C-alpha cells in the first residue's frame, strides 16, 4: 500500500532543496578540500600546524553547511543532540578558525593572545551549548567575538604580513590576502547582520573565494615545482653523462690481461669509481673507490678521486705510496666525506701482484677453483692526514682471476635482512671459472640483483684475468 506525501510537504522539500542546493554543494566541496589537506599532511609525515588547522577548519565549515541546512533538518528526526549540534557547530568551527589565523604568521604576542582567546571562547560556548542547550546570548557573544577578532586579524594581515615577505612568497601572500579580505569581510558582515536579526547567508561564498586563492597559489607553485624538477632532471642527466665520461673505456687489448668493469649506480649519479692507472701488455694498475653517501655530493667527490689518482701515476707500481699520495691530495677537500679504495698493480714480467687498500672490502683471487681473500687495509682516504699504507705481494699464476668490488655488492639485502655477503660472492666468483672476464662480471652483477630486487647502494665490480702467452 502506498502512502502519498502531502502536496505541501513535497513543496516544502522542493523549496528547501532549491534554497540549500548551493550551500550543500559548497559544503561537500569544503569537506573534500579539508580531507585532501589532511591527507597531504599525513603523507608529508611532518607536523605542519597551519595545514592541520586548515584541514579541520575547511572540513568543519563544510559539515556546518550540511548540518544547518533546512533540507537535512527535514530528514533527521527531532532530537536534543541534533538541535544542540545545529547551534553548537557555529562555536566548534571557531576553534580551528582561530588556530588557523594564529598559525598563519602573526608575529606579535598580543596577536597570538587574541587568537588563543578566541579558541577559549569557542570551547566555552560549545561546552555550554552541549551541556545546557542553546541560548540567544551564546549567539550574541559569538557574533561580537567574531566581528571583533576577525576585524582585528584583517587589519593586521593587511598592514603587516606583506612587509615580512619578499620575492615569490610576497606575490603568493598578496593573492591569499585578497581571499582573506573577501572571506573576513563576508564573515564580519554576516555576524553584524546576525546582531541586527538580518539573516543573509553570504559567508560561505567568501570562504569559497578564500579557497580559490589558496588553490591558485597551490596550482602556481605546483607548476613552478614541476618546472624546477624538470630542470633538475636535465642537470642530473648532464651530470650522469659527465660522470660516465670520467670512467675509462674498455681495457686496451693486452697480451697478458683481460679486464672487465661493470658500474650500476643507485641514482642518476653515484659515488663509486674505478680507473685503469696502467694498461699495457706487461702491466695493469686497477683502482676501485667508493665515496660515502650517494647522489650528487658523492659524485663530485668521485671526480676529485679521479684527479687525485691521476696525480699519482708516477707511483703506479707502488700501491702503498700511490694510496698515500691520494690521501694527501684528498685530505681536507671532501667536506667530511670519506673514501674507501683498493689498488692492485700486476706485473706480467715478474709475475707478481702488489695490493693495498684503504678501508675497502678485500680483493678476491680465484685460482684452480678455490677463492682466497687478499686484504691489506689501512685507514680510509681523506679522513686522516697521518694515514699510512702497506703492500701485500703475491705471485701470479696462469689463469688467475682477480675481483675488485665496492661494498654495495656484499651489503645488498632482502626483506628479512639477510645480506648477500662474502660467502655468496665467493661462490658467485667460483661459478664464473669457465666464463670470460666480461661474462664473469655480468654474472656477478646478475647474481646480486637477483638476490634483492631493491638496490640500496651503487654496484661496481672489476674482473681481471691473468693470461700469460
């Protein structure tokens, strides 16, 4: 059985809808803006009181338009709670509103005191309303407080705030200031009208104008940020090409040595570095280095490492003196960043290798299916002016394979925290026994990347085979 809605009731609903539709739309928009601002504050994971207060202010302001709409009042059963909520929302909105204006940049203690006084009055009116019910005196106090405080804020923002800013910030605040001017003017007018019992509802449109100015500034800053990011990306691409250009090309054809290098930076530019200090039929001098940190700072230090190494070429056959010279050249010039390095000199005539390192992971030697660590470490480079180094000397045998690498190879880990480690690296090297130096380097890098899909450091390996004629 159908019950017909009385024509007057249907007419009331339609009238209420036409009257409230703009405010319901604005209310939904304001709540959405508040939720977006709150989500942005959560994503940043950084306490930003201005953003938090704005999110609360916008969301509560939008809810206020819905709760006080005539259409919603016709659909919600009468109750003491709803009646008190309809009036109390006016006082609740005062709390984040005053906090927002206080956090907006008022420098003087008196101005902040005015804001916190408004917060206290809003809390007191809301508590009284929900405890004892609404009263015309509450609305009178609310109107007087809003007119006085918002007029005060308007004057302060118009006279002081622009003088405290310069450059793009001044232009942005000038736009926001006009939005504030419109909003505060509408607020003051509506509260004066409330004192005179004239109920024009224009304040939400002022708030919409304020949000539009904020949106304009946000959009403009987003475009500027995108342009800046594009410029930074272009600069990083150039920096990457420059850094790759300082790394040596393929090791020259040699009668005794086959050398392959693989370099996989974590970011566009990196702090790993390698170089061939000596490269001919009879000698090979291989340097590998790892600058602390990542990105552009580490890459700049890596370029300094190349210059420091180039200045010590005359000492290429003495690894300990070679590293000491590099340390002297780098000390005091790396902005508190340090460098680990390893250098090996191979001599086909004497069938001898000399090795020295500065805080670097040990070199691995693959010989007859077995893997041996060769380690002769001194202090890291660029940290101590008194650092000294010594040589480890070993005999070379036909078929020997040497592996130099940075710590990103052994320190890569999976979710459980299990590192690739020295044991797996030795096994990976052992498995390359039947491969060429180039294929061996590819195989080791592939093993590391298969171990963990997430790269948290730069990866560099140097593989050298001794193949006497």
